[in-house]
């Protein structure tokens, strides 16, 4: 879809400036069994009063018999997204909130929105560095729907971003005019935007250094598996 800049700006201001405590937090742990994606919603507690972290691998893809829930032909994560909210367990509600947030993040950066890009890419609590996104996309124990959402975020945060640009079609009739180069978002100044100034302090945005070769390989080998997630929003 097309970016709605006015709405994106309103949401960024309301969420990133005034309600940052509503944002989920992520952490990646490397174990002999693979990469574990931990998810925490600020304010949630476990049975003993500690911060509640859920493991994304606790919601595996597979037949409905493995869950004790009638999910029909759908995987568990997809069922959690659309099931009546009152039927969900506490950890399932947290997963649903997290997935909805990743969808919101993808919409906020659509169209290379600079405020959203800088906040999300420079936020250490979100695991949005290129290497972190690749680790999540490649990890088979993470639900396919979650990996699909992180694949979409990879597209918005790194692929559809400066210095990448679309390849124009060849025109046989040309109108010659002076070309003014567009400013690079890698060196973007805040231009009076207090939110961008506060969150970036002119810190350069992280970029891909592999020419996306690893991403292309991962997509070729795993794209068919990601399609098993039936997200019916």
C-alpha cells in the first residue's frame, strides 16, 4: 500500500515520544539447539513476580493435535491472531500483541519514513539489526508467521532503503532538466524534528554489508515454508 505520512507522523509521535513503555522488547539467545527469540511486554510478570519473557518457539508450527486446540487447518500462531481474545491464554495474548506490533512497525516505516526508521533501527530492545533479522528468518523453531513478519520488516528496514533505489524504465522520449540529487537517509539531519533529534543524535543507521546474498539464499530455501503460515487478517 501507499504510505500515509500524516498518520505515520501522528502515530510515531504518540507512540515513540509519549508511550514507549507500550513497545515490546526482544532478545536473542544462541544455544546449541539454535537461536531463541524471547519476547517481553513491559509490565507483565510471571508467577514469582519476575519479568515475563515468552519463548517464540513455544508456539510451534504443526498439527492441531500438538496444541490441544482446534485450530482447523491453520498453524497455532495464525489461530492466535484471529481467535476470540477471551479464549486465549496469557502467553498467547502476549504473542498476539507482539505480532500486531511488528505489523504496525512495518506500516510506520513504509515509504522510508525517517522518524520510524531511525527509532526502530537504533532501538537495542527490538533486535532489528540486520544480523538479528537474519538469525530470526533462518531459525526453523520460530513460528513461520513470526518469521514471515520479520521477513517483511527486513524488506522495509533494509532492502527498501537508501542506498537502494528502484530501477527506472527506459524512456525513448526524454525531457531534459537539471537533476537535483535527493539527500541520503544514511546521513539525514533532523531538520528541527525533536523526536528524530532525540533518538538518533545523528547516529548513522545500520546497513547491510553482504549485498543481501545471505538474505537471497535464505528466501530461496525457506520461502515455501513461510507460506505455511495462514495469516488471515
